[in-house]
């Protein structure tokens, strides 16, 4: 009995193991068949003709579907390549999950949006199923159907468009948790300058422009940022007929806890040097205050608008640069207010001058009481107008600049514009925010009233 029983037991085990193996094989085979033939519903595409690439590791599976451009092998190859790139990106993210963790499924299904005869936006709605919870992310690209390549940034935006994109992106990152510190850093500022090369990856989804920065390019993680395409007006070349209805002033964030300097430029605008300085400020994410003479505002109204569009401040330096102490009554009032009137008019009431700098710093009691503006002086005079030497202007600024300074220069001189090529990057690299006078006073929490003299953020006098 015992022998029999023993034998029967071992037979039972052999049979049991065989059955288990067989069952497993059937289950595995079924799963394999199922996966290749028909995906679980969560991983399927909404398009019956979709193609797919996928990656499966135990309980983790990612599927990227892509459109079938059967009739066009170039587009087909591009779409497949883009799908593989996205799959690699998703697989890399999958690797962050422990192997034995709950199952993770990722389904990247596409939508397309025709932008023009030439351009097609491919948008990925990506759904992540981790255990029982589902989260979503997005990705995309634009196909240039003429070249069968990705759309070129330079073909999509003009320089003003790139300026707005860079300004908007930098500002958004200054306000984004986790990126905030990085957004003020010198490498980040350089890497986000308004050039086509710095903004290579983007797509359009229902009137929104989405820019993507791959993991490791600007930050460790992938960054994406959305702006309404309408903010670009005709500067998105896809919409050449778009109307610029409002003056676009880029958003700017100033961090009160970081050092800042207000560069100020007098006696312009100048047809060549003011745009040169503005372009440097845009490159490094800074702003300055331009104390303009009314007679020159009349000559170059577009430059006044460019000052505002770049985030800098348009301020008054009287109408024709007289010594205000020698004037009174209506002649004084005219000099104090005419530039403001001109700016209001040329901007269709969209720009208001808030600050005045009296020529030669000449301020007597009558000027003080007649002025509707705070009187902005300076605490550093670079003497750029006297030396007319870029190196001396640079040395002066870099040797003496301190948090809260208001620095006096003149944008009508070539040497001052040359000096800006060093001063603006260098101060930024040293960690200074280049701000307007109004931003400086607001960030430092200083109240200043019409007729008061402002020398710096720490020196306001009656
Ligand atoms: Zn002046």
C-alpha cells in the first residue's frame, strides 16, 4: 500500500508539473497571439489603418501608432522614424519603473491637423495606465509635405516671432516649479536666445503652439511649453494675413531676491544703435529704460514700438532737450509732456510714458512742482558721451555695478552700442537681472512720486 501510494504520489507530481507547463505554454502562446493580432483595448489605435511600433518588457508595454502614408514612401519613413523616436523616449521613461512594480501600459495614439497645403501637424495623445490609474501627456511634430522632412523653425517664424517665443518661454520657466532656479542661470539664458536653432521642435494643436525640449537639452527632464498662436500675429509665417491688432508686450518676471540693475539710455532713439542694443537685450533676456527726446520720437516711431515690444521701457527726456530750469509756464509744460503725447499717439493709446529724465539733471523747484512724473536721475554716470570709448564704458560699469543701480548711458553713440555687446552679457553672467527703472522700483518695493528725484533703488529724494 505504501509503495503504491508513493508511486501514485510521484506520478501525480509529474503529471501536475507537465500540466502546469502545458497550461503556461498555452497561456503564453495565447498572449503572444493576442498581442500581435489584437492589442488590449487600452493599447489600440482609434484609426483602423494605423501602423505601430511597440516595446514590451514583462508587465510594461508601450505602443506608438503612426499614420500610414502608403502613397508617399518619404512621408512614411518620416512618420515611422518619429514614432520610433517617441517609442524610445517612452521606453526610457518606462525604465524608471521597477521591473516588479504593477503593470504599466502606454498608448501613444495620433491625430493629424492640416495646417496648410504644405504642412501637417501630427499630434500624439499619450495615455499612461499605471496599475489602475490613467494619466496623460502629449507630443507631436509638423511634417513639411514638400520636403518630406520636419518643418523648419526658420520657415515658420520671423525674427519678431522668435523674440516673442523666447521671451514667453523664458518667462514661463521663471514661474515653473522645479525649473525656476535654472531659468535664471547663464547657460539657460544662452540656450534660450531667440534663434531658430534654439527652438527646433514644435507642433500646432487647435490654435496652440507647443514647443518641446528633449530631456537633457535644457533640463534633465523633457520640457514643453504652450503659447496661443494668435500671440504671434503675422510673425507666424503660416498666417501672413493675420492682423496685428494690439501692441504685443512680452511678459516679464523679476525676482526681488536676486540682484538687478537698471541700464538707462538717453537722447535717442537712434536708427541704428537703439535696435542694436534692443537685440542684445532680447538675446540675454534683459530690458532697459530709454529716455527719448520727442524730436527723435517723431523721426523713429517704429523704434519706440520696438522698445515696448522687446519688454523695455519707453520714457521721456523732454521734447527737444532744453535745460528745464530756464523755462517756465506753458513752455515748461510743453517740454515735460509733449513726448508722452507723441508716444500715446504713435501707439494708439497703448503705451503710457511713466518716467521723465530732465536733460543735464537740471531740476529746480518749478520743474519739481510742474512735473507729473518722478524725475529719474542716476547713481552711476559712465561718461560714455565724453570718453566715446567702449572699453572705458565697459570698465566703468563692470568695476562699479551694484544691485539697485541706475546706470546712465546714451544710445546715440556707436561706442555705447559697442560697449553693450560686453556689458549686457557680462552683467547677466554675473547674475544681475537687467530691468527697467519701473521694474527696479517695483521689485525693491520703493514708492516714488511725481516731482521726486530717484537716483537708485536706495536713494529717492524730495
Ligand atoms: Zn540728454
